[in-house]
C-alpha cells in the first residue's frame, strides 16, 4: 500500500506562507512616513525624562548624575551617624 503524496497541497501551503510574508513586508513599507522638522524639534520634560515628539525617550544625564552622587553620600551619612554616639561617649567619660 502506497501513501499518496500531496505535493500540490504542500506547494500551495509554501506559496501561501511566502505570499503572507511578502504581503506583510509591503504593509510595513506603507507605514513609513516622514516627519516635518518643526514637530521633531518640539521637546517636553516629564519627571526627569526628556521626550521629543516622534523620537525615542532619553534619560536626562543631569538627573542620572545627581542620583549617582546621592547614592555615594548615603553610606557616608550612615558612617558619620554611627561615629557620633561613640564620640559623645568618649567626651562624657573624659570629663
């Protein structure tokens, strides 16, 4: 008993997938649009993020630098806070 081959069905399925791929590519090509210069240069600042219309959002480098320096100060504050009671105890024992 021989298994019947359906090459015509496979070919049509392959052709269909190729056509779907090509149809999707043409659809993407139709979506590209040019932006006028005046709209591209308009910017808004929202919560430390600079958002230009029709552009990718970028973090403000100044805000990042401030956060970095704040994080550096936090451990120093804790160390000073721990040493102050020791210094007070030393002063009270000397007097």
